[in-house]
C-alpha cells in the first residue's frame, strides 16, 4: 500500500507544482487576470500563491510534514475559490460557467487536501515519507 499512497501523492502534487511553475513563468499575465478579479496587490498575490502551491505540493510529494502541506493547500484552495472564481457575480453565461467549474474544482481539491491531512496526521505507518507528521491526531 505504501507504493499506492506514493503514486497518489505524486499524481495529486503534479497539479500544484505545475500551477506554482505557471505562477512564476507567467507572472505578468496572471497578475492582469488577478487584478481584473479585484484581488489587492495582484502581483504579490500571484507570487505568494505560487510559492504556497509549490511548498504545499512539495510537502505532499516528498512526505515532509505532508499534514502541514495538506492543510496549507486546503486553505489556499478555499481562498482562491472565493477570491478568483466568484461565479455568482458573473453576468456572462460562459464566464459564469467557467468560474463555477473552477470554484467547485477548488472546493473538491480542498476537501481532498483535508482528507490527506487527516490521513497523514492520524496514520503513523505511512511509509515512504521523509518526515513524520507535524500534527498528531
């Protein structure tokens, strides 16, 4: 089962690590989009969220305080959903649908991150991690 959990962590982390890379390689484009959504300090928000997605993704991938990384991702995903995907404010049907899909995707990933947190913080026999959990439930 250790290998199955590791494969799951790899697959889960790819999204966050590629997103982090995008935040740093496409900072200006993402800053414009973020500013259009009314997020204050758009460039700092893009860079900060990119760093947090990277740290959370690496934490889960490598198993370095993966419980903390999972909580970090969950919080960041909920904040991103609420600030960036306000489908309830959209008047254009296509934009509304796109924001609703991304809002729901972020909430689902936040839920998965919380489940990972519980898994990492509760199970002492995780195997294939660099460190144990930071929290102990």
